[in-house]
C-alpha cells in the first residue's frame, strides 16, 4: 500500500470511530508529517483523497475539517420527505416560507397538464432533518385542491399524507428528473448556504388515477448533506 494510502486509511478510521468528530479540524500538516514520518506531498495526497470521498472539507485559509456524514436516500419508491427521513431514523420537520395562488408558467402548466396562465397554488417550504435544513421545496398543486391544502398545518402535516388520507387523491406513480445546479439567492437564503453553492435539483411530478398529474415539485437538496442511491436492472437481463 502506498504511503499516502496508509495515512488516508488511518485518518478515515479515526473519522469513522469518532476520534475525529464531525466539525473538528484535522491537525496541521506539520503535525501530521511528524506523526506519520512522511513527506508533505504524501500528507497532501492523503487529505485530497479524503476530500474526494467527502470525509473532509478543505477550507482555504482556515484548515481542513471533518464533514458531517451525509444522509443516503434510496430512490426506489415514491415517498415523501417525512417518510424518507423516518425510514433513516431522522426527525423530519418543516418551515413554511410562503403559500399563494400564482399563474402557472410554461413548465408548471406543462407538468400539471393545464393551460399556461392557469391559477395554481404554490407552496414554498424548508425541510429539515434533525433540525438541519436539508431541502428547499416548491410545490405546485391545481388550485381547487391546493387551496384546501393551504388551510392545513403544513409544518406538521406532510402534503403526501394529506392528499392520500384526507382528500382521497392516491399517488400511484411519479416522474423524476435530477440535475446539478447552483443555488440562486432564494434557495441559498432558505438553506443558509452561499449563493452559487452546489444543489441537487429534483423535479418530481406525481400522478393519481388515470395518470392525472396532481403534484409538481422542485426539490432543492444540499449536496453537502445528502446523496442518492438507486438500483437498476440490466434491460433484457435473464432473471434468476
């Protein structure tokens, strides 16, 4: 094993067992050089690898810090934020920022199968896991249904649960589109990050019976707090 890989393995183990706690600063390069008896180049290579693995964050002028462990969310079934966080043993909460009736622009109208300019309900919320802002959600609903949802306590009641259990609108399937984007001023302010910071943007359109779209969402997730995983089958592969 190369020297840098040995140093990387020791530091990664210290992070895993809590000896180097999330938020703590790695010892300065000179201390690491002295501890491991290797060159500065070796230490830098090991730290760069840790950064690429997401275990540490290099902050120019401040040092290198152990990152918070990322939440891994499976994209295998249609589920809401609260369901996802509860499955991971996290406490899910929400903060409503705005809710109002707006005119549907082109993308919103297209996803909800409505004429452009049709009045729809837009709900903006910050979703938190264990008190930490994780995503900024924009939810668009057809006006009649959305105005009923607006009257609910959306800081405690998940929209998915309200649709299915209270308003008789089962969610049967959804279409997901994901891309990496930079946070604009609205998203950055809501999530407490810098403008231009990296964001996972998920656009999700959920459908009820007869393939009727009833919920279109733009979900802005913090890249430093979450990662997504799924499992795919090879098309045409034989089944055992």
